[in-house]
C-alpha cells in the first residue's frame, strides 16, 4: 500500500511539473436563479446572457456574453486590471487587481457538485 501511495505522489508531482498553461476558448451555457421577488429568472438571463465565450492566452483573458446589460470583460495581466463594458454606457469601467478590500466570509467544499472530463 505504501508503494502505491509513493507511486501516486510521484506521478502527480511529475505531471504537475510538465503541465502547460491552457490557451484557447471555453464556452459556457449559463442559467440564473433570481433571489429578488421583482426580477424573474428569465429577466436575469436576458440581462446577463445565457452564453459566455471565455478566451485565455498568455495570462490575459476576455469574456463575451450575449446579454443586454453586461457585454464583455478583459483582464490584462501586464496592467493587473480588469476592464468591463456594460451596454448602458459608452465608457469602460476598470478594477485594479492589486487593490481588494473584500474578505472571504465563508468557504466550503461541495464534493460531487460537478463533473469535468469524467472526474
């Protein structure tokens, strides 16, 4: 049993050391559940979009949606800034990634909540 554990640890260590960063496109299908009594699930879906295209390359990423409120988002690693484009404004809004006043209130692990590539 100890040999099996050691073999597993070596395999995980070796595979993590040879992994390459992912570059490409991920497509999400989104569903929203409203917690507001005056906003329906369908209204949230229309505003935020039910499809999201997520592109990753070299530490940068871009998100496009088909929503009527939120349009796209770009993160530039060299600036450490997240730029947001809303449909209601001609201006870009940005967030400095180096500044974060948020604090984690709660974290929990939900085993079996999702299956990705059979895992």
